[in-house]
């Protein structure tokens, strides 16, 4: 089973309106659409990467690409140039940090690991599952809307015997529900590739899973595909933006707008949102025709506006991506470049 590293929800002010907190958290670990995610197969003395194992991971990235066309996945030979660092330490389980949390967390130079053979049907499903985590998907059986009633002692005993998990690991990965103000998706999708299989006798309700259990899901479900297409649809063209200008931003929760900027002078520039909103700005510099992360800013949960100040180079091409998590609708939103 996938034993997730513990994650910490973004701290938000206690008096933040529930709807605003939900809007912030639902997009908090999602990548900006249009991001190029580079992955590297990390090799160490403890593990290597046979080509047959690599092929399964490459195929899993290709499957996600078909349903998340706004993202690009690129294999990168240099660890220093990759966002996703994939280990193959056998015996350490299979796991990944969730979404953008992979940028802030590593264990032995990895933020994803595969701990068993990937060339079986279940191994292929494992590759899809862990990459799903890296894109921002959580465990589906922990969906607070699922209504699963566990035979908790049976669950603890089963996973101690089958996976060697202590009670805390089992609780964190199975029994604990995700916070209801952080989940964005279906009521429950027992066919999701992000759902563990469970033998009969571990679930008390609802029917028929109390009798049948949940089988091994080895392909992306329709809901998995819908989720990926919602957050990472085909990328709309970036609009040109000029210095000393204010450009309107959409106020819809989760709305993204992209801009391209080519300065005609080398100097410090400020890129800032305007209006009452929770928003994120990410600045990319194009290198060899591909956007590379340069800077980012996020004002979620505060009364500030997100702002980036950076030295931009005459003639260089930059991409500015903006995403509004929440807007109160009381005033127009904009992006200031000066």
C-alpha cells in the first residue's frame, strides 16, 4: 500500500470565513496549469532503475498527460533540474508528497518512491497512484463524503500483518478523514486509482462494500479523468502584457489567466495583483523555449496583494501565470505590471 508522508495543511487565520478557507485549500497544492514537471530517476547505492521499471513510470506519466493536457511531463537526467525526484528503494514502500508539496519535502533526495516491482498490473496502478498524488490528488478512501464505516480493529490488524504498519500509519493513511474544508471532488469514487483495495470484512458500511470489499483499481476512473481535466485543461494561449499597465483578472474561484511579457529594458519590475482576493502569481523565464520557474507570490488568507519584484532582462521572454483562489466580488481584480 501507499504510505503517505505526513502533510501539514496551510495555516490560515482562525477567523477566516469557511467559504474563503475552503476556496484557498482546494487549490493550495495544485500546480499552475501550463507547468512543465520534470522527473528524474534517482539512482543510489541502495537501489537502481532497470529500464523495464522506468518504462512503467513513463507510461503512467503518458496516461496522466492524456487527461491533464495542460501539464507537460519531461524526463530529466539531472536531479538538480527536476521537480519530481523518484527513488526505487525497495522495502521503503511506495509514496509521494502531494502536489506542490514535493517542492518543499525530500527524504534521501526523493520526493516520490516506488518500493516494489512495477512491471505487474498492480505495479502499473501504483505508478498511476503516486503520480496522481504528485498532481494534487489525495487518497479517495479518506474522502470525508465517502461515508465509510470501518471495522477499525480489523483494519489495524490487517495492515500490521500485510504491510507492517503501526497503528498511526494505518490511521493516517486509511481511517483518518481528510478535512472537509479541503476536498474538491466527487462524493466518493470507489473506482478511483487513488482508492486502496480492501478485502471484505474491513468495511462495515455502506453496502455492498460491507460484503464485497473494494477491488484493485488499476486504471484511471472517469472521475479521475474529470478531476485532472478540471484542474489541468488544454492550455489557453497567453495574452501579451505591457509594462506600466493594469490588466483585468477573472474573479471566479480557481480561474487562471496567463500572460507573456518581453521587457524592452533591463531593470527591476513589480508584478502585483489588485483588488480584494486570494491569489497566486508565478513568474517563469523561458529558456530554450520552455518556461522555468523564476519567482512566485501568494497572498492567501491575508489582506495583502500578491507581489513579485524581480530583475527582468531586455529581450528575454517571460510567462506570468495568475490563479485566483477566492474573490469577494465587491470590486474588480487586476494585475499590475510596472
